């Protein structure tokens, strides 16, 4: 696997509260690991929450003795969640902080994905497929048939998430196992600063137009999100799928 990554504070935010991690090499017993976290909270709290979550998660993965990939990911997220809650409880400056979290690893042609919140993972090739499901208010409205997906992009509560790391003592993540086939060329993990600014099909077009130069492709995604307003921090990790 070969990965490419960019994080940018966007056009309107004073600081970048996203945090990313990308390793094509083994992390503990995992063959590779890719993460995007989008922090929330006060001026410093969101930045700390995303960074703390990723760092604690990676540290736990490195020493995990859990027998399966899912159990390793689950254990590491529990440790990260506890760490964020402990820091918030001991420092008033960090009260109310939390973070979204999407992580992935690839082993033996299978993609293992975990997410909490509305940071996403896509597969991109001749089509674009969103693997994760947002934990958000508008996604709930879509699920029960009260809102269509196109109108959801403009909904005033578009950014209201229903799950995050660090806000409750027990964190609930969703897990996905996907067989990688020749239909897809890239895996994309990203924060909502990208997906709120660019529609899915345009993401696919930008990437595939530059598929021979993935670093240029991911830079073009960030540039387009900023061109469209850049209203939030923008982060993306793109992994080229080996044939």
C-alpha cells in the first residue's frame, strides 16, 4: 500500500483541529494503519481531543495482544476514549471536548474500517462508494425517510453529530469489513471539511482524473474544498490499492 495525506485549516478557521495518521508499514501487529480525527470543543480543546485520541489509539495498537483486528481496534478506541474523558475531567479548559474518528487497515486483500461520528471512508474507482455511515442528526432523518440526501447537504443541523469519542464513558463505533477488488483504485479517509464542500461524484472525478499522480489528486481535493468556501478544517488520507 502507498498512502498520501494532507491536512489544511481551510479558509475560515483560526486553527486546525483535525489530526491525521498514516503508516504504510506495520503498527504493532497491524500491517498498516490510517486515521482521520476531527476535534470539537473550545479553542484548544478540539485540537487536543483529536491529537490525544490518535496518539493514544496508535500507542495502544502498538502494544495490543488482542487476537483479532476488530478487537485490537476496539480496545485501542476504549483506551483513547478514557484518556480524553480523564483529561476533560481534570482540566476545565477541556470540558466538553470530543472528536470524530475513522480508522482503517488492510490485510490480505480485505479492508477493515471503524468509525465514530461523521468523518468518512470511501472507495474510489469507476464509481465512488461510501463505506461508513455518518453518526449525525441528518443521517438519522434520512434513515427514517424524513429527509433526502441532496437536501441534507443544506440542512441547518448538518454538522450535529450523534456520536463522538470522549463525550461518554462508553464509546460506540461501527465496524466494516470489505473485500477489495479491481473495481476500486483508492481508499479515501476524510473529515467533513472535505465532504461538506465537494459532492461525492466530484471527489471521484478529481481523483480519477489524476489517478497517475495521487499526491496531485489529494492536493487538488483540498484546493477545491477551499475554492468552494473552505468553511472548516480539511483533512484527507488517500491509499492507493495495490493490484
